[in-house]
C-alpha cells in the first residue's frame, strides 16, 4: 500500500510540473522555432545569395523524356533566375526588382 501511495504521489507531482511548465515552455518553444525558421530559410530577406543546380531522372524506365535539369540563382526575394530544361519542356523565369 505504501508503494502505491508513493507511485500516485510521484505521478501527481510529475503531472503538476508538466502543467506548470507547459504554458511557459510552449512560448519558449514557439520562439525558438520561429528563430530557427528565420535562420534556415534560404529565401528570407537578408539571406545570402546561392546557386542551385539539380539533375532529375526517372530511374525505372530510363526514358530521356523524363529527365530534367533545374538551375536556380538567388540573390534576393526580388532578384532571382530559374531555368528548367528537359527534352519535352524548357522554361526560364527571371525576377529583377
């Protein structure tokens, strides 16, 4: 019986600690998540410029129709260039201010 009382007491103690820390901890978690999102977002204002080149291929049939090359140059949210090249489709999109 004494063991049961100790288990119940510890369970109530843990539940109370979780409830009291959840309100404050939730706000801290939301703030940390927002900061991490700002730091890891490639396209946010103030982020560094980058160049990305991707080659995509359908590997099951090895059909050239399903191969593409995508290239992206990013300087700022209002200055970027995207090129998509494939045997079936080609597109160049430019945003400059």
